[in-house]
């Protein structure tokens, strides 16, 4: 009785480990945008989305640019930040510019901080500037 229990337990454990390995292999195949063959097309589509008049598409494109840290769209993000009056879009762009960590984007945020009127956007830019300075202090240690 006891050996039968342990035999069944071993079978279940082997099945669970096998399923975990298969699941890991299945989901681990996500590639970064830089590894993809159609990188230019992806960047162009993101730029089109960022410049879209459709706010849902615009937000999604900005979010994806940050998620995959697409440095090539930083000029478009800066342009949209300057042109867009909607604070939610500007807030998202500020966060994405920080996530991408491109020097041009970070420099832009440093320069624009004193001229920003929206309190929500100004706060997030201030936090980004503080985090940036903390990163520099930690890097010098």
C-alpha cells in the first residue's frame, strides 16, 4: 500500500515537472523587437500609432514603445509630448521616455520640467528626474 502510494506520487511528480518544462518552453519564445526580421516595419507601425488621432491606438503604441524599449521612436514621442494637450498622453510619454532611457528623451524631460503646467505630468517628471539622479549617484559608488 505504501509503495503504491509512492509509485503514484512519483508518476504525478514526473507529470507535473514535464508540464512545467513544456509550459516554460512554450512561453519562452517571445522575442524582443530587435531580434525580429521586420524591425523597420515594426518601428514604422509604432510611429504611425503614436501619431494617430485615435487615442486608444496612440496610447497602445506609446505603451508598446516603452515595453519593448524602442529607442527609434524617441523623436516621435518628444514631438507628441510637445504637441499633445491631453495630460494622460503626456504622462504616459514621460514614463515611456524614462523606461527607454535614451539620453535625448531624458534630456528633454529635464528641460521641459520647469515649463510643465499640468500637476500630474509635472509630478511624474519630477520623480523621473529624482530617480535619474539617484541612478547616477548609485553608479558612482
